[in-house]
């Protein structure tokens, strides 16, 4: 189950998650970062370093943030 970056990341882009990812699966645009669900190895290194608590395991994404599962995946299509 991949990790997902949600709305608290919008316009934040602190980048600690990018620095700790061992497989380089986190990339972004001008708005926020996204996790590639096909590359993520589910190590969890990104979650505790996020200063805005925007990262969740896919199955633990809050209901109000579920759209970000698709948003993250679509960024890599």
C-alpha cells in the first residue's frame, strides 16, 4: 500500500520527504509534492518527517482527503 501526500502539502513544499525517500518516488510541481504509487516501497520514511502531517498510508487517508489518492497517481501518468 503506497503512501499518499494530501492537501496540507499544497503551497508548503518543505521537501523533507524528498530528502529521505530511498527510492526517489516523490516529485512535485509548483503547487505540491506527490508520491508515485508504482515506485513507493512503503518504507514510511517520509511520513514522520513531514512538517505539516500531509502523508498517509493509502488505506489510512482520511475520508476528506481520499481524492488525493487519485491526484498523486495521476501526476505520474
